C-alpha cells in the first residue's frame, strides 16, 4: 500500500480529474458513522455560518457530512459577541449536539494553551479574513501557528490564501508542504460536476488546451461591504473575487508564464467607469484605493496556449453573469452560470451543434468538504476522493491509492497570478496617466 508521501512522477501527464458521477449531492449523502470528529472553526462570520449574500456556509456542509459525529470543540474569533450569537442559533436547532460544548476563544494561542486531550481536533477550518493569514509576519501568520500548535492536523483554508506580499505566502506554502498535513483550499468551482465533466472530456480524448477565455461580471449593486470597494483592504476584485475564474483558467490551461501577463483597466474616474448604484459611500475611500470597474487581462501558458480574463463590475440586481470557454482542436467546452445553475455546452468535431448538459442540485461547497473528510479518514484506503486544490505543491489524492505531486494545482500559484493581473493593469494605468489627462481618460 503506498504511503501518504508517495508520489507519481508524471510531469507530462494529464491533470487528474474525478468521475463526475462520484461527486456527491448533499441531499443524497448518508452521514458517516463512527467516533466523534472534532473540528475547530476559525472565524464566526458569513463564510463559516452563512448569509443572504451567497451559498457559502461551511458549518452547514460539515453538519451534513458528519451528522451526529461532528463536535465543534472551539470557535475562534475576537468578535466574541458574534461568536456567541451564531452558537446560540446552532444550539437552538437540530444540530445542537455539535455545538452544545463548543468553547469560544479570541485567538488560536488562547485555545492551544488551554486545550485538553478531549478537544484535540481532526480538522481546523480557517475562515477568518485573509489579512490575518498567509504570511510569516507576526500577526498574519495563523497557518504557521497552527502547524506549530497542532502538528498533523488537517487544514481547510478559505481563498484567497492571503492579502499580503506573494513571497510571504510562498513561505507559508513551503511550511505546509514540508509538514505533510492534509490541506485543502476553498476553490470550490473545481468540484462542480460540470467542471469535472470538462476535465473528463479533455482526458478521455487526449486533448491539448489551446485557449481559455473567462468572463466574470458581478452585480455590484448587491455588494455592500466597504472593504470590497477598497483595494487597500480587499486587494481589489481580481484578487478577492475574480480569483475563482483565474483559478479555473489555470486548472484547464496549466501554469501561467507570469512574465507574459498584460492587462488594462477601466477606472472609477474615467467617463465609462461612472456607476449609478454603488451601495456604499465611495468618497470615504482614498482615490488611489478605489477599485477598477473593469479589468481585462491576457497571457501565455507554459504550454504555449493563450488565456484571457475580463472582470466587470457593471451589473445591478443580484445575479452575476459568468462564463468560461476552453478550446482544443475540434472542441469547445463552455461553462455558463456556475454559481447558480451550472450549464455546460460542448461542441465536438464533426458537429456544429452544441450539446447542452445541465447540472441540477449541485453543491461544490459540499463536495470539497466531503472529499476533505474522506481523505482525512481513509488516507490508506482505496477510495476515489480527491482534494482538487492544495495550498502548494502536493495534490492529495486518494486516487488509485497514490498521492500525486502536481505542482500546477495549488492555491498559492493562483494568488500569485491574480496579483500579476492587478499589477499589470496598474502599470498600464500609470503609463497612460503619465501621458496626460486626455490619454488617461480623466476630466
């Protein structure tokens, strides 16, 4: 039986995919039986406990995967009142048994110093803002503290992996990789059944991707968070929001040649960039920190293929408009509306018509949690569970009982890529401004 650290040397092989039929529907799952499964939640906000703004809610997925086995031994958040509020709601519901003994801590240090043996976690879910993690700088080094306090404990880390310098994030990635812990990062779109069908078509037909074309148009009217509109806090829409489609582009195209990334932006002070329904007071944000309305980027992949991505803050209402096209010789694979109702259009050689595949009741958030727990519990078993997004380097896969070393499937590289797009657009913007107001589009 291969060990956890065994790797398969496959530098020129196809990137692994899951048979789409193996991705689980949340309403079809039977909770695992067995001993208690201790979990620590870091962050008591929307990503962990849900909100009206989107489908994220990690606690809900852990509850449905583990059933009565789930024991949340600690909830860590400096906002104690918020933590108390979410715990009270949980204890008033049918999942009371998972939370009735949960203790609240302000910091990971406080929990580590007081933890008894009964509280030792099997998994730690990191859902706090990225400003407090993804670095080796004190105060932003949460992952390094976890590795020190809880060696061997599995991690789930939300995206983006950081907000600070990319080189600092890579220091964290090296530490995680060296530790050998199971680590999954929350790029949930990789777990969509439609996305896995796309990978399967590419694999089965031995295709080489020629181009990826991504578009992400958000409904800005519904985004009422001040920090989202402030690049100094959220790092801008490419790093914070568009990261999902930057990641999917890499998932299909392979590694990006960062030196080839070029980008343009439409800024807040240009005539075409004036928005009529901004839900926050943008005047309170420094002009240099206001987000672009449009960012359009293009690049080359290491394979020679080309990619492009356009992020647009233009729509009102609540629904986004998002698409990803993947081209290969004779093939077009087009993913539409992945957040609400994923639909895949497939055009094959010899047929000008597109097949249409719709995927009802798909929950990629649940699939990523389910696969993580399966890997934690069945690490030496012959299962088909797969962690599709690691922090860096090691792609942990229970795929034919072998762990694959796929260097291009990692969240830290996606973080580097999104920063390359942002910085390329800012360089272009600065060059235009240096030519004068007429060229920069300013009044």
